C-alpha cells in the first residue's frame, strides 16, 4: 500500500519538474547563445542582443511545445482519430480505465502499421490523446492490451506527456543553435576582434565555444533520454497499480519485444514517446551503463523484472 501514495505524489512532482525543465532549458539556451555569439567576435552588447533573440525563440518554442506539440506529433505519426463507432471495443477499454483512474477520456488515434506499439501525447489530462498501431490491436490479447492502455494513461496522469513534449522541442532548439554557430564560423559570419592584446583570450574562448557547440546537443539529448527512461518505469508501475495485473503488462512487453518489425512512421524525435522502442533493428547492442545512456527506453528485461517483483511482492 505504501507505493500508492508515492505514485500520487509523483504526479505533483512531475508538474513541478516540468516547470523546472522549462526554466533550466531556457537558461541553458541563453547561456549557449551568449557563449557562441561572443566567440564569433560580436561585442558584449551585440552578444546580449543575439542572446535576447534566442531567449525569445526559446519562450516561443516553450509556448508552442506546450500548446501545439500534440498536433505536430500526431501529424508526423500519420495518426487518424477514431470514435466509438469505429472501434467500440478499444473505445470501451480506454473509457473503463479512465473511469478507474479518474482521468478524463482522451482522444483515441490509430496508426495504420502492423508493428505493435502505442504512445500518449498532449499537454495535460484534459487535452490528451492515446495512439495505437493496428499491429498492437491485432497481436495482443485483451489483458495485455489493457496493460498497455493503462501504461499510456499513466503517462497522461503523471504528466509525463508534458515533460516529453517540452524536452523534445527544446533539444531540437539546442541542436539548431549549434548548427548555426558552425555555419557562421566556417562561412565567415560574425565579427573578428582585431585587438592583438585579446588574441590569446579570444582563441581560448573560441575553443571553449566549439567544444560547447559540439557537446551541448549531446548533453541535451542525454537529458532527454534519461528523462524518457525514468518516465517509462514510472508508467509501468502506475499501470500495474491501476490494473492490478502487472503480469499482463510484462507479457505485452515480452510479446512486443520479440516482434522484429520496426515502426515506419517513428523517428528519432518521437521514439521516446512510444510504449516500446520502435526501432527494433537499431537498438543499442552495447553492454552496461554507457550503452544504456543512449537508449530511449529501459531494457525489456529491467521492465519485466520490476513488474514481476510487484506481482510477487
């Protein structure tokens, strides 16, 4: 019983972490923008001006990711909405679990792809959607599908969907800034400080900026992946609490992991949203903590072990 209040507390924690991530990522964007523009030879005033522009871009991206990311993700994923009359069994399954969890009914979408997978998106429980491939509807039994639906609804209830959407957009912004820096550097953009007394310091600053431009997209991506893995484990445990049948979710994970068909509409920007890694033929083959850093999901073995410990506990 002690795990139930922990799950509820995690919802409030996720709301707070969303705001922290938005603020810290915005600060990170500002810092990177200031360093990169300064390294290109602009004066402090000009660098502040460019930084202000990137800050405005970051704020706009935050706003866009908060209000419009679900529409963008659904369009990219080629998902189409279904109603009760289109798939009454799936609609009732989602509806029943929403009643059990106290969540409002999300919009339901289908992706026409035989690879089994699912994801949730949106900015909060009142503005959310759950998406299923035709493959997952065909290949899982009812109890397994119930576990997957509960997992995706847990993402909604835990506000994981908001965190994932915000982080995805902001990671892309960091990568864009680094790309702009290298283009301006190689093609003569920016200004050069001709003061010979500052030459050594300017060279060092340029080296620091190049290293930052190279590493900042990687650091941002690693943050995104770490957040994604933590949210998946939380959603698994929340789903097990909701359905009281963790073995059904474990069975779904094992069945999906043995299906080798990759999901065609998935891409690197949306992979972390899915119930299971959609790139079946591109998963990391490494071993240990270093390889795990670059995975969008915890290993199936780790997830199944955690679920079965709940079953046996």
